[in-house]
């Protein structure tokens, strides 16, 4: 009996590419596709796939929020996060939320299939952490969470969980334009250039 796979990604081309890769194996079958986080949770509940290939940056619910919801259930599929985001910034966090594997979107078909099969066999598959020397070279100067106001912290949590500006704004009861202002302020205050560096700060500070 083949293993069943659910693909959750907001890009049709990515879903089709993954479907093609999975279809090359007779013991794997794609039973559904989700274009947003809400669909990912709903189809996981109704289709009960063996494995969910999950992007982090999804509309509706982010991939992180999907993981949190599925992790709270008694029965849920094994999850492999499939994303363009760097493993050294996200892998540890998604693992803490219950993911069983992490794949970069630049992975070749052989790597994807190998990871799927290993996770389906009950293994956890994550990239090796960078060496201490490499980490020291890449690590930014020490920053402190005390630099942030409570609202800046709330916006930061939303950003590093992959939520879109509109979703954060709705949750906090402010405008999307204000969220953009907070985002720019965070970049300046924390001396970072992108969301991946924001995640690195949040991880070191114990915010996620």
C-alpha cells in the first residue's frame, strides 16, 4: 500500500514540481494540495496523509502556525518543512514544533525522495548544524531583547513565525502600514538586513 503525501505551498509551479517528483515512485502518492495554511490543516484532518510537505511562508496560517496546530492533535501526519529559508535559522525551531524533516527548495529530486523515504520510515532528517567556527564568523554582535518595546516584540514574533503584515496587523489591531514601520524600526534597532537575521536574533534571545 503506497504512502500518501499532502503538499502545502502557495505556488502552483512548486506544487506541480513536487507532484512530479513524488509520482516517480510507485510507493508514494500525492492525495492533495493546499495553497494556504488553513487548507493545509483542513486537508490534513480530512485526508489523513502519512506525510505533509509544508512551506513556511503560507497565506492564511503560516507554516509555523500549521505545525503548532497539527502538533496539538493526537494524530497528525509526519511533516517535512520544504522552504527557501536557511536551515541554520529555521531548522531548530520547526523541529521544536514537531517537524520530522527539513528540505531546501533548491534540493534535487534524489535528495527530496531520500528525505521523504527516511521520514516515512520513522527517522528525523535535518541538516547538520554549522561548525562552531562558522557560527562565530556569521554571528552578529550580541543584541539584547531589552532594546525592544512590548509592541516591537509582538511584531517581531509575528514576522519570525512567517506571518504576513496584514495578519499581524489584524491580530494586533493596527494597520499594515504601521507593521511596515515597525519592521523597518526593528531592522535598524537590531542591525539586521532581512527576516532570516530577525529569526536568528529571536532564537538567540529565546523569543521562539
